[in-house]
C-alpha cells in the first residue's frame, strides 16, 4: 500500500486541533503518517497534540517551537522529516477537517492516472461552530482540471482561489522540483498555497474531484475577514510573476484589477468608503470592463444614500459568498 504523509501546522488552535487530528484518524485509508508543527506561544494547543502523539506514537509525530516561525518555514521543516517510504504528501491546515474518504478517493485518482501529479477536491465552508454554510464552494470555478494542466493565463484569470492546502495531495517526488517558497520574504506571507498550485498546475497534469472532501473553516461570516491583508500578498506575488517574466502583462492586469475589486468590497463591508473608492478606482484603471457586475454594484453603493447603500451591500456580500 502506498504511504501518505500529512503535513499540519498549528498556531493557537486549541479549540480546533483535536477535531482536525480526529478527522485523520477517521480516514478509511489507513497507511498514513501525520507530522505536526506547533509554534503556539503557550502550551494549551501543544498539550492536546502531545496526548495524540502518546496514544499513536507510530502514526503521529510532532514538534513544538516558540516564537512563531510562520507557515512557509514550518511547512518546509515538516517536509524535511517526511518518511523515506512515503509516496504522497497531503496537507491539512490546523482548523480544517478531512471527510472520511478524503485520502482514499485521492489515491484512487493517482492510481488510475499515472501522469497526474496533483489531486485537489471540492470543499464546504464551515464556521467556528462546525456548521456548514456553503457547500461545494469550488463548483463556482469556470473550469476544472481532469488529468490536464492549465495555461498560466487561465490560472491567473481564474477568479476562484481554489488552492487551499487542505484540498491538495501531491506526489512526494514533485517537491524536489517545486518547493514551498516565500516570494515576499515576509514571515506572514499568506499566499504560498496559491503559488505552489500555480507552479504545479501550469507544468504538470492535475485532477479535480468534484465531490467535497474537505471542511474548510472560515471563522467569521464576512468577506473582509483577513482578505485585505491576504490580497496584499497576492498582489506582491503577481508583481513578482510579472517582473520575472513568468506571466504576461494582460493576465497580470486582469488579476490585479480583480484583487483591487476584492479589497474595495472588503472595505465596503467595513463602511470605509474612502479606501473602497481608492481600490475601486485602481481596479477600473487596470482593466475597466472586467467583473462588470460587481463594479456596477459597488458604483451604485458609493452613490447611494446610507439607507439604500445597506441593501446594495447585502446584495454584493450575498452574491460574493
């Protein structure tokens, strides 16, 4: 049986880490190892992890470090400690959950299509109370990979950021060529999953499983939660691609316009019209006629009196989510 190494990093997630580990223990496919890196500043999360290590010493390995080294360094630390007998690497973020057949169904794809190097799956969004509030999120994407690779233009212009670590499984060998890297040099770089997915899916055949196999946690029901800072990372990453001749100018401007639009919507949700106008103007300046629907709604919001603006904002948020 092929062996799967599962990578999980954790930071101050005492309320979620047990359920994350339990979802791995509940997998129908059993030949796996779980490697956990925790750099919480206290011992609350670490004490929970240690109990599982003591109970399953042959299956779970864990390390603790403080202060926080952030996700890219943590991921690479664990990758260096993957078992030599492992064939595949999967990822599960500290507050997400695998459905029971996650590993089994991905492995079947690898066994059926030898030329596939990455398998990813659909996901459901859940809140902090484990309630599913949006099923099959990735079904909104305009296309899916079925034993094929994307052009760089296709990937960049895709509006759905479907590259969460918790949906991915890859062949271990690919990490010799495509490593997890930090393009900005900043510790809290938050777009490394998107970068890894970009480099793999535009060079190698990949496969999308239509079925939702991951519960992806979104802690607050709004789009502005962390999205403003995250979009800063995406923008820096895009500029790196463009400046290093990895992508052409048109897809770069298209995605940049979309990122500015997302930030404009996020600022709207915070009722920060000044910043929203600035991002909206920047989005229009880059590519005027992309995402016309959202741009029209934002324009109406900015022109509307407050009592009507609230209704427009609810429409934007509802459609976006």
